[in-house]
């Protein structure tokens, strides 16, 4: 009888067997909305998502062996084996982290296997906080370092798309606040308007139930550096950077935590002038000091089991003196620049159920950016010889931004849906434009300057104050469908809209697949295609509103008198220039498609080979009132000067083969490497570029400015146990093209960009680039008994451009310039940096 009762109780217990757990990041913060899959024998049984406390649960299980897989966008997937016997196993604690470059990735064969998850593509690049500390990053500019791995052709009009905690931002973020940085993750996601190869995603440091802090001091001095190739005397430069962060609990720490980060950078740099004036060579070093203060404070709170929210305030104040000096620009054309920005973030995550999660994000910001000329005189430009006189750059720009999005994710069977809308920018922008109030003379050559023969004079007068609202909107729907255990199909549709561009059919379909042949977890074939729309940015809209022929008048006079341009009545009666939109303008777009193979070479090491093709249309500007050939004597409409028409008539085609390595190359060396063999052709350099001949565009189709046949980038670390860590950054690229021009304005359109007959744009090529940066660092633990949890001091030495290779830039293609075929500047020579960091 007792035996039968025991069997009955055992059977009832088996009905209620449970696998449960909690998902956290490395700091102990809970993950809301992480996807957790339950598998048995390689077959997926159930899927759920974590709630606001990071918890998940699978009920009514039978005894046996199971596998729990956990995924979270931006982090490395986790696989945990669980055996269920006659009772439920203990609660699992799963900690997610992205694959780092700072330490050896020790994993078993299963956990290192690649998956069909769209965010697990192995041609992505990701760094966590420790990797950022161990790698040599020049000027702590994380965005610039990671941008090496991006596809320049995928950037769009406004450059790199920067996503911080899910919100698109234009301003930089302090390195001290960054927890992780990722590029090219889920490249065809419908959530974003640009592809993965054109955006950088950053997450900031989360709160923690325990107190943690760091203080970092970095120091550079010219006495430790090599001399710049264009400086006759090594300038007395120095850079000091103070960084710190503190995070921990508020109150009892069970539901509320805080994060504080701060940075103060003081750089006493020098601009190197390398010019040629009427009295001979001009070689001098000009002080160009910079001061930057940046801090943020964030409070995170778990309001309930289903809702968490955070509030973050960010302040930045940047001051630069003598901006714009260097190369052929003399000290008198410098300007003093200041940028003050205040931002307030609010994020809320709510789990309505175990399958439905909502995330709301809001950013309110204001920006105040004045620019003041050092010298108020008339500006003198002698093309590619020297620029002097005055900066003529006085202006004040103000911005007030509201950015928000609301995204819902839910699962149903084999589908994971995501839908939402975002307002990338709803901003009130103001501009007080006082530039060129005294005018600018342009000369083709030094001889013309000596003879007093400018080819153009530009002057502005009138009302330069403009205020407008910029409105952007985006909405999307996406479905990840697990067709089979080894086949995932992702489809999506995105809509983008911008005011002032009256184009309302900007629908961008996206599709991607990931297939593991035969159920293999060592090989995944990926492919995808999608349409991505561009945006104009604020500057062209400012141009449209203030250069409308009424507010701010812009006079362009060809072959004027010098120096008194208004010596006769003809000059006084000159017509103004106007900026207009092409009546048929539409939002430019790019169509990208790709196919790649991810292959696991060994546990913790993956090779990816992919082919990418991108085509689309671009913005360009064109003077549709330029003087007509063959005499170029007068403009078709004499009541106007330059009639700049903004068009979407440019074309672009890019083909590239990309090979990426990610993981442990050896027992001690871990890194990411990327080689790209590519070709990029287009007929426009962007929305502000003009063709050499406004009526004949046949010579514009050529290599793009960013076209480089070969590119190799490497970030990695060598860890010699607890002895030291050696970080490495290698960049090797073939040369970029530049244009051959005559330096004259033979067609009298006021632009000296004419080319010799039969010569296409970007027909010349500059030299390649090679740079090797190294960082040596060693940890000193203050309480050796606590090992990795001990407070520690890290000493480091960075060597940027350690081989001191001269990487020339700014090559001159102007045949009228005394520097024709030569460079007038170069990238920095070898720089040594000392650092000390305390962490607890």
C-alpha cells in the first residue's frame, strides 16, 4: 500500500516539474524581454521572454535532459544544459555578455556554436567595457575607432547613425559612460532607417546592487611625441583627461540604483600651418586649445514586477579656439567655437505578459552653438595656396529636440513580432547667420592675387535669422519566423517621412534569412535585402529658408574689381542667389543585398565571408542658372545669380567582398579582423556638391571619394595571464581618389572646379594609409585574496602610430596651386600616452 502511495505522489510531482531562472547582465542588472528557448534533443519545445525582474519559467515538464538557450539583442547568446529528475532543478542564474576582445573566450562546443539568430551574424564587431579599457583608442574616441569597420557608402547624408540605448543621437557620448558598443548587428532590421553596416549601437553603463567605481587619468606631452611631418619645430602640446564613474544602489538597493559618469578633457594642441603666400612659404604652429566637460547622472528603478524605468541627465560643454586653422589656412581665419548641450532621457520597459513587452524611450535636448571669428576682415582665398584675411564665420545655432519611440515585442508560436514607431527628431532649430558680411574674394593662383584679379566675390546681407521645425517620422513592423529548427526567416517593412521633402511613399521592405545546413551549429548561411531611405539633415533646410531671395541675400560677382568691389554701379545692382528644391525631388534611397557564410573554425573562433552590393540614388546640388556654353557670357535668368537646385538625381553602385574573423586566434590572443575588397562608383559627392559642368554630367560618373580597393582593420588583445595585457589596433588601407582641376572658373559659374577637357571626376589617387597603435597595461590588485573582485590599479602606456609612418592627407589636384600633386597636411605622428586607472 505504501509503495502504491509513493508511486502516486511521485507521478503528481512529475506533473509540476519546473525549470526557472533569472537573466542578468555582468553588473547584475535584470534583463527585461530576453528571449529564452527550451529545447530537448535539438527540438525547440517552448519559447518565452523574461519579465521586468529578468525571470522566466517553464512549467509541466517531464524528467529528462533539456537545453535552455537565452538571446538578447546586443549580447552573446547563452546555452545551458539542465537535467530534470524527480524534482525541479534549482533556479538558474544566466549572465549574458557580448563576446569581448579583452580576454580569452572559454566555452564548450555547444555554447560557442553559431546560431541562426539575426543578431548573431559573425561579421558584426562588438566591444564591452573591459575591451574598451584594454585597447588603444586615440583621444578616447570610441565612435571613430569603431567607424573603421563600417561601410562608408552605407552612412547616408548625415554620416554615422549613432544609436544610444535605442535612441538615435547626433552628438557624441563620453567614453566613460559606455558599457558596450556594437556595429552591423542584425543588418536588415526594420527598426532602423540605415543598414547595420552604417550604424553604431551603444549601451551605457547600467545600475548595480553593489557599489562600483573607476577613476582614470590620461596624459600626453609633446616631449614624448614625434614631430609632425609639416612642422619645422615640434609644437609644445599637452593633453590631460580625467574620467570617472560611480554606480551602486540607492536606499536599500533592492529596486533603485544610480550611475554617475564624468569626463574633463584639457588639450593644449597646435595647428600646423603649411602655406605659400606672396612673400614666400608660411610655416608656423598656432595654439588651438580645447576644453571639454561631460557628465551624466542616471537613476534606474524597478517600479513593479512588470515595469522598470530610468531617468538620465547628460551635460556637455565643448570650447575650441582657433578652429579652422592649419594646412593652407592662416591664423587670421580661425574662429572660436563653443557647443553646449543638455539632454534628458527617460526609458520605460513594461512586460504586459510573459509574451508581450513594451519599451518607451524619450529624449529632450537643447543645444547652443556660437561661432565667432578671430579676425573680422574680408576673407581672401587663393586656391590651395593660402587663405587669410578673416574667417567671416560668425553665426549662432540653437536647437531644441524631442525624440521618442514606442516599440512592442511579442511572441506567438514560432513567430517573434516587433512593431512600433519612432520620431527620430521633432526639433525647433534656429540660426543667426552673419557669415560673409564683409565678403570673400577668391583667386585662382598666387599670380592672380598679386595682379589683383579675383575670379569671384561673395557677400551676404539682409536677415540671416531663420527658425523652423524639423519633423521626422518612422514606423515599422517585423516578423522573425522560425520555419524550422535550422531555418529562420525575418521580414519587415519600414516607412520614413520628413517634412520639406514632399515625398510620402518611402516604404522600405526588408527580408533576411539564416540557414544552418543539416542542422549544423558550425555553419550558417545568411542572406538579405532591403531598401533604406536617407534624410537631408538640417543644413539644406536652413539654406532653402534663408536663401529664398528675400531673407538673406547672397551676392556672387564674377571677375569683380579688387579691392573695392563696389567701385561702380554695376556691382551694386547684382542679383541675389537662391536655393530651391527640384520639383521632382524625392528622398534618396539605397538598395542593399548580401549573402554570407559563417563558419566556426574552433570553439570560440568564427570566420565569415560575405558579398555585398549596394545601389541607389543620391542628393546633389546643381546651378540651373549657370552661364551657357560656348561663351559663358550671361546667365539664362539675369534676375538671379546662382540658382542652386537640390536634386535627388545622383547614382551610386558599390560592390564589396568582406572577410571577417572574430574570436580566439590563439590561446592568448583574441580579436576581430576585417578585410574588404571593394569598388564604389557614383556621380555625386553629396547634397552640397556641384558638378564641374551644370549642363553636362557625363564626366561626374567615376570613383567615389571613399572608394578604396583594399581595407584591413584589426582590434585585438594579447593577455599574458596576470602579467600584462597588450592591446592592438591595426589599420591598413589603399589610397583614395581626388579630382584633377584647372583651378580656374572658365565657365563663369563662380566655382573654380573646372577640369581639363575629357578628365573625369576623381581621376587621381593619393597614397595608402597604415597605422599601428599599441597599448600595454598591467593590473595591480590591492587585495590579492579577493582576486578579480579586488580593488585594483591599472597602469598603461599607449603608443599611437607606433611605427611613426607619415600618412599624408589633403592632396592637391589643382593645377594652378604651387602644391599641385602634393599634400599639405598629415595625420598625427607617433604619440605616447600614459594612463593610470583605479577601479573597485
